[in-house]
C-alpha cells in the first residue's frame, strides 16, 4: 500500500455523549445488575469515525451539531483532545445534545439506548463547504441528512471520495443520500431494514438494490462473518480477521473512519476495505470505542502479520 501523506478528511454527523457501564454478569430482565466500571466519554458514529481517522494520522475536521449545554462542551473538548479539529461542531442555544447509555457485557458485546437530541437546526447553510475542495475524502452518517446531502453534493462536484455510514435509518433518508455518495457501507441491520423491512438478509440482491439507488459501491459489514460489497460487476467478500474480542463498542464507526482514511490515502476499494477491516478488528481487542483505536503503525503491523484467510 502506498500512503498519501496525512490525508485530509471531513466527517459530518452525529456526536453523542456516552455513559458506559461494564457488567461482568448477564443482564436480568426487570432486575438489577451491578456494573464493574462506569465512565462518560464521547460517542456517535461520525464523531468516533473522525477520532479513528485522526488516530491513524489523518488531518480531520468534524462538522456537526450539539446543544450549548454541558454535554456539547464536553464532546467538543474531547474531540479536540483526540486530535480532531472540532471548531465546526456548532453548539446551539436552546438545543439539547445527543446522549447515550451503553452497556458492555462480559463477551464484549454492547447494548445502546440513544437520545438523539432536540432543537438542533436542520439547515446546513452555515457549513464551510468551500473546504471540501481541499479534502481527500469525506464521510457522513444518516443522522443529519440535510448536512450529509450538502457535503456529498460538494464532494461529488470536486471528485472527492465519499463514504456513508449506513446505520439503521428510514428509507427516505437512504433514498436521498445514496445517489450522492460513492461508498455506502451499511450495518447488517441497516441494510436488511432498507432492503425488505428487516427480514432475512440476502446479500447479493440487497446490495444490488442499494447500488440501484445510485451509489458507486454498496457494502455491508457482517461482524465475525466479514464484509461483502458490490461494485456493479460482482459480489465480493472479505472474511473477518480472527481476534480475541474484548469490546465491540465503536467498531463499526472505527471501520468507517479507517475506510475514509484509506480512500483519502488513494487506495483502491479492496485494499481500503481490508485495511479498515483490520483496524476495526484490532480495535475489538482493546477496551473503549475511541481509546481502543490503533495508530497507523500498529494497524499496518497487524495487517502484515495477521491472516483473514483472503
């Protein structure tokens, strides 16, 4: 892989403040479970993707919305500490920031309850879109479709590669965004819901369905079953890397941030996908959605010494 020096990436979308409990025993319905640890830290799809790209060495800007409240200030300060330029995380008076409750169990799996915020303005007119022409890649999640539309349209105008984090969203949002984006990378539930309302996922027809809506490449992350994508020629797959999972929190967001990094570095789709799969797998061996993100040297070493049975 040839590296472009410090790719410039813009990430737009959700930032949330996560309150995280780690539990060592199974949750009991309608009962109490003791947590072994508790912490508050920044989360959100695009925001965590921004941290991942910055951790890998990219020059990253985060564009987003939050309330002018303690959570909003805490999230902006934390992004800055992770090396992300968060000067365009706008904190709006009278709005409420997004906050999440996260439970991580003994197997490293997570359960999330999210309040997406309130009173956040939809109008993206304040975005500094002239910066897109100088970017090497852009990324957005579907939580602010008006902002993502503006970002993707400007990226398309300048030939800048774009990535959509296809988490679960309503069909109208995906119908709006897919014609504007290059790489639409869905979660498995997100693609199943969009394709047929959440029934059993059939990879090839589901990915073909997404591509027909206008994206250049439609992909889906499948956890321990790897990754599949369709670029209009054929269904392609990569198996997952075999790792000892400690914490999956943020793994999908890290995958998307690493993919934006790889595309911004000028890599072709398959090598960018394999790189982002490796970064996400390595993150899962470490605690924390952001603290677990590897740096570039660690990721490249892992990629060079590990096998995904490709």
